[in-house]
């Protein structure tokens, strides 16, 4: 898809960013950032594995900062928080489909 002059914060649905994360086994995995949502003052990334053989299920990670102030993505430890984010994203998708 050609670049169309939107900035990195573009939410037009035409810009897809691929990021590489390292799993618990030290293996690199590529994910497509399909959405970034803000909820209760925190931001969350909705990711899909690029290699569709692995899974077609979205992964939700939370934006945080490491000790040096760099932005990182971390697992959501709290089940209630994860459910809230997942429900919010599902509602957003349902509104877009209607």
C-alpha cells in the first residue's frame, strides 16, 4: 500500500505497522498493529501475528515504560483489566461493522 502522507498516529485503517517482539524462548515474532486504544488513562496495542499459521487470535499488550523511560509493550497481568480492554475493542469493531 503506498504511503499517503499520514503521520505515525494515523488511525485511518490504511496504515499498518509491523513490530517484532521477542517471546519467552528468545524467538522473534512479527505482529501487525491493528489498533491502539486508550482506556482509563492507559494505552493498549491490539496485535495480530504476521504468520497466520500460528494464530488468527488478536493479542492485547499494554504500553509501559522501562527503567530508562523507553516505551515498551507488556502483558496485562490483571484478568479484569484484560477483559475490559478486550470488551472495549470488540465493541469498537462491532460499531465499525455496522
